[in-house]
DNA sequence: CATAGCTCCTGACCGC
DNA sequence: TGCGGTCAGGAGCTAT
């Protein structure tokens, strides 16, 4: 579910409020994708730092209680969180009793951070540092951040040249550029006027330029609109996103293209739906 | 190594 | 109302 914009909107909605809070209790519900990797009691009395994001992962630094007040560094130990397909985080003073899909509560002196995730593809995993253990393993395969200055047409071209898969699948892989999931990969390819089935190594330089730009612009616009709310996405304040109202192709099979009027088509790539306009998007 | 397919899990929706 | 089939925003793992 949550792609980069939704994860970033979530982060922005509670990072400032939780920064500096102290953990007073931890509640673990049904198993998520991986075990927590630490005894919950080991998290008590730790102080939380500002939340950062890498791809669709969030990193919550947790400074040890008895450390002699060292500044919170990037390698202070903490929780790596992922929202999977159906996860969302809420940070509330009065969270209420946990529902059937509330699988992790981090109770602090400023409120409770609660992960709600019906499908449980999400994760909350402890690492002694971002650069160690599970966090290091999961983060090490990630491609560039789309807003990184190094992510440009030349970089994208070089990376796509090394693959033979359909360009849509290359984008979803996350090892070239992170953040564009099924919705935004479809939308970016529409904006760049590229057929999602095009083999990645057949894309010309100018088209890669257009695609890199389209990815950045699509994610930027979605972020500005608070992300997409398809079923139940909410930020940590409970606000719904608005991007889905602007979608050009995603979820619009059979409807007319906003640009040329041709019916939007749906096909399956890598067991996932792809939406595109055969009039606007060329191989 | 790159690639294709499978997998985890629950819920919504549709046709019968 | 019930039942079976399909689909859903992710991405790691395993065979080939």
C-alpha cells in the first residue's frame, strides 16, 4: 500500500512530536513479517530521536536509557519499520484499546505510536545500528532516493541498460530507485509517455531523462497532496491523502485517457496490475 | 549473476 | 445470506 509519499507523509506527521519522548511500555500483537529481534522490556526507558526515512522504511532511533547522555547519532540503535501493503502508523495521546489489527504499540510519555496492519506484511525490527543486523541487510539492497541529486537521466539510463526486464518491473524492483510502487510507477510511466512493457535496455537517453524527471515529479506531487488513500491510508493524524483523485491511469481501466481519450488498459506484469494508455505511451 | 514465480495474510467485492 | 473466485498500495526468498 504505502509507497514513498505515504511513508513520508506519515513520518512528517509524527516525527517532531515523538522526538525526545521516552518509552514507557511496549505491546506486541500478532506476528508481523519478522520477529522484533529484542525483548520488549529492553526498549523501556529509551529516548526516541527524530524519525528518518530510507525508501519505504522508517528508522526510529532509540537511545539506551543508561547511556551517559550521548547525542543521538544515526547509529544509536533503533527500530526499522515498514508498512507493507496495508500498514499505517498513528501517534495519539489516547490511542484506545487495541483492535484486531493493531500489532505493535510503542507507549511513550508523550503518546502511543501504534502500527495497524491487517495483512501483516509490515515489520518492526530492532537493530543495534542502522548499519548493523537486520536493518543493514534490508537497507543494503536499496537503490537511490528519487530526490537525491545523483538520481538523474544518466544514472537511470546506465542502470536500466544492465537489465532486460520490462521497465515497469525494473522500477518496482527498488534496487535502482526507491519509492515508486505500483501506483506511482504506472503514473510516472504515463507522464514520461513510455509503454510499461518496454524492455529497460531499449530506452533512449532522452526517454530516460524524461522518466527520471517524471518519477521525481510524480512522487513530489503525491507528497504535496498527502499521498493516496485507496482504501484506508491515513497519516499519523488520521488524514486521508488526495493524490488518487488525480491519477491518470492507476485504477482507471476502461475509462478515457485524460490526454487523448483512448480507454486506459490494464495488464499484468510480475503478478501485479499495470495501467497505461496505449495512445500516449509508446515502446 | 539476472530473472520469474511464489509467498506471507486479511478483507472487500462480485457473480451465482 | 453463503460460497468461491479475484484482487489489493510490498518485497524477500528460492529455483532456474
